[in-house]
C-alpha cells in the first residue's frame, strides 16, 4: 500500500498527525515534517499494519491532500 501527500495542497492543519502519529509529524514550527523534502508530492510505501490509521488520516484531512493507493 502507498500513501501520497500533495504538499502543494496541504496547509499543515495537522489532522493527519492526530489520526496517524506513527506516519505523520509536525516539525518545531508546526509544519508537516514531510516538507523538508525537495518535492511537491511525497509518496511512500506503508505497512499493512498501519492501514487503518492511514485511511483515517486521509479521511480527516480537510483539504484531501492524502491519497491511499491499495
């Protein structure tokens, strides 16, 4: 399973961090820590054990910046 985060769309609301704290984090400035990457889209493989949290994070994102690919 893969997660894709559109960092152009994301506005750092942090709902994904609360839904899936093992997958997402905010930095010291309150911004999604994935922003440290030099890309506008973050894609990563995610273990099936984290599927429920990942789907919850995608669902609660107010800007729908998270996409889950099965």
